[in-house]
C-alpha cells in the first residue's frame, strides 16, 4: 500500500511539470530558489516591521507624556536600521542605488531629536514602509516560499498523523503549486523590491522635484527668449524693410508729381524706389533666414550645417547621420551649431573644427569641437543662449573646454524622426 502510494504520488506531482516551458533549466531554478530565499527573509523582517509600526502608531497619542517620547526615541533609530537593510537588499537586486537623506538630529536630546524626526520626510517614509512591510509586503513575500514548501509540509503532516487521504490530496497539490511557484516567484519578488524602492528611495522624489523645477525654469526662459526674439524681429522690420518700403513709397509719390513737369527727375526717383524695394526684399529674406532658414526646409539639418561650415575660415569636418526631424528641433539645433561655429571663428584661434552627431531613434546628439585655446565659459552670453534654446525642447548642453586643449560642446535633444 505504501509503495503504491509513493509511486502514485511521484507520478501525480511530476506530470504537471512536463508542461513547463523549455527555458526551465538549472540556472532558472537556482535563480528562483535564490529569490525565494530573499522573499522568505523579507517576510521574516515584516514581523518586526509590523511591531515597530504598531509601537510608533501607539506612541503618537502618548506624546503628551514622557512615555510617548521615550517610545519614539527608542523605536525610530531601530526603524532606520531595519529600513536601511531593506534599502541594501533592493539596491543589490535591482541594480539601482536606493538612498535616504536623514536630517541630522542630536539623539541624546530627547525633545530636539523627536522634533527633528517629525519634520524629516525620510523618517515618515520609514514609518510608511513599516506598515507596508508588515501587511501587504508580508503577504507578497510569503507567497513564493509557501508555494514551494507548503504542499510538502502538508504531505509530511498527513503522513505523521496517519491520514492517507489528506496526504494524497496534499501530494496532488504539489505539481500545480510548483508550477505556480515557477511563474510567480520572479515577478512577485521584483514587484516587492520595486515597492520597497518606491517608498524608501528619497532620491527619486528629489529627482522628480528637480526635474519639475528645471521644466518650469526652462519654460520661463523660453518665454523670455521668445519675447526677445519678437522684439528683435519688430526692430529689424522697423529699421530695415519698413524704412526701405517707406522710402520707396515716397519716391514713387514724388515721381508721380514730377512725371510731366520733370521726367528726368521722376525717372531718377523711380530708380531709387526700385533700389529701395530690392533692398527691402533682401532685408526680408535675411529676416526670414533668421527665423527659419530655407536651407533647412530644402536639405534638412545635415545640409543646413554643411552650409554653415562653408564660410568658416578654418577647415570644418561635418559628419552627421541624422534623418529629417521636426522643424522646430532642426531650427533650434541649427542655430545652436551656428552660434558654436561663430564662437570658433571669433574666439577659438583654432586650426580646425568638427561637427559630428547621430540620431539613435530617440535622441539627437551633436558635438561641436575645435582644437583652439579652450577656456570657453558655458555661462557666457552665447553658450547660455544656446542652452536656453535647447532647454525649450528638454535638451541639454555640456561644455568641455580646458585651457589650451580646445573646446567641445555636446548637445542632446530628445526627439523622433519624421
């Protein structure tokens, strides 16, 4: 009877394993065993975490007495050590540094220490994590070890109690349990670690806030830049094309009055009007080039930058592998490169320069460099303007310019090809 039960048990729980995918191998098995051990440790740590959460919660109503202060004074540092252990585990297994920036407090002074901790976001994160680790996190971490050893324990208990029926039922569950263990262990453990990171990693919040501040600042700078550009366009129109067109109109008006009495003077005035009109047309073309150069529409960013390199008085190597990009992106990068090449021609004292770049499908990267005297100031008016222009598109600019070793300006703009 016992032998037949053993054979039947072996067949019943091995049969579902034949349905496992081909990628079931020793490496995958060892990895899941490792993650199961980690999950068991996290589950075990959930018990003291829950105790600490309950103690801290109970201490809040007692803060009117010395007891509440003493409870927090003892428990908060212990909580920090526990959460630091969880940060180390998450950092190692996720490959990302999980940090906490605790506010400095004099733990020897009971009142000031509690006051500092109460204002410290990292301590509140520890408190929230203890509740998570002792409740939902504990349940998540119990699942993998329970699926792996739970049915085996039930079989052993059934055999110890002499209940063959119970043992048979438990043995039937071994196969499905191992099948579920194989598929759910990795996502469950990874999900638990990501949840730990989301609660405990203060740097993610700081990075998000920093990113929001950068976006707000870049948008404000873009508005200021656009306002300045509008004023420049208005000034150029008023002082250039508008003045030329007004002069042409006056000349035509005088010519009308003199065309019968003094034809020669009228003809001279008409010639002056024609010259003024031609001058106004050229000024309008120059103004349009300053807004969106026609070469970009005709030849794209690569052709536009190649055209920029031609009048530079030193050899400029252009090596760009860039598809057609959205017009605003091409215009911003074009003028950024134009400013950098103008700086090379005016200030670098270089013998050669280069513009290289590529687009990887998600981001455009362009480098403008020279072998000149270096020492470029990224906070200068020209490069600061380039940075503001790129910031409008979430782009970045990095300047490397050691004295006597040339300059490299690296631009990076997130964008997709069209």
